[in-house]
C-alpha cells in the first residue's frame, strides 16, 4: 500500500513537472479542464431544471387536491 502511494505521489510530481515545462501540455490541460467544467455546469443545470419541474408539478398537484 505504501509503495502505491509513493508511486502515485512520484507520478503526480513528474506529471506536474512535465506540464510546467511544456507549453503544449499546459494548453491541453487547460482545454480539458474547461471542457470538464462546461460539462459539469451543463449537468448541474439539467438537474436543477428537472428538480424545478418536479417541484412545480408537485405544487400544482397539491393545489388541485385542495
């Protein structure tokens, strides 16, 4: 287990050094981060819309039951 964590830490450090020293890799990382953030925002927006629709339908159903 200790060897795994040591390998993971060394791998992350080596990756950080490569990205810091290579402009193409840095731009690739930035692009992928932006894409990931955009996908996450779209996912959150769709989930919020679904919750709003479910909340509105429950409210209208409760009003019609009264």
